[in-house]
């Protein structure tokens, strides 16, 4: 496969068209419900063009997931400040808003990775890397709350796992075109997750 850094302008355009088509279709139909033909047709490219950049559909998903993790997820946590006090509502709202936006804008990748993670270790590793990123932030917030005199009974790692997995499943269901009929918009979804996280740490 060609190195993305060495592609011509036309090559980058073709590769991005294929990637964007896959993101959209994975979100709408899931990984298993999307064929290679669906992707190339939506991208306006030929199967031959696809094979110049990816060996198969799984290779495409792996590339999308790695790019998402290392270009989007990891940089977002580099300068994250922890809550300054029990009244620092802005911390929770800002972090959850960033998480929600990141997740929902890449919902196709997240759904597809989740579908394959159950049977393929390379996708399970990607999924767990994303989870560990969130858990590390939440665990750090638990420790900060404990430094401030709150949540002494909480185990930071266990609490972080519980909240991170709750966030993941809630976001997947609500943002993934669920038919539950919750009628919740982005603003209220973010507010709900923010309140759950803050109340777990500070009690109010």
C-alpha cells in the first residue's frame, strides 16, 4: 500500500473520498451491512482505485480507526485541566462536549470497530485504547476530587471504567440512530452525562 505521505494530490483526494464514503456508510448500515461495492460507488471510484490504497474492507477500517485514535483522540487530551473545585461545572461540560462531538462525528468508525472487536483482536485493541483514554481522564478527575475532600470511598480505576463504559454505550445508542425514542438532543445528552460524572465525584 502506498505511504499516505507520498500520495499525489489526486491520490489523496481519492483516498479521502473512499474513507469518507466508508465513514458515512458504516454509520448508516454498520460494517457488515456495507459492501466494498457500496463504498466505491458512494465515493465515485472504481474497485481498482480502492485496492491501490487498501487490501480489503477491514484494512480500510483499521486505517480509519488508527487515524481517529492518533490524530483526533490522543491530541484532545494533551492539555486537559482537571476540575478546580466541586463547583467547576465547566470542566465536566467541556470534556463531555468534546467527547460527544468526537464520538458522534466518528460514529461510523466506532460502530464498525465495536462490531469487529468481539471476534478480532486487532479491533478489540483499538476499542480498548479508546476506552483507556477516557478512563485515564476520569480516573484523574476522581483523584482530584479526593484531593479536594470528596469521593474517598471511590476506587479511581473502577469508577473510571464504570463511567467510561456508561458513556460509550449511551453515546452509541443515542447517536447511532437508535429507535428507543428517547427524544434527547445533543445538548441534553451532554448535560446528562456531565451531571452523572460530577455527582459521582462530588455528590451534587
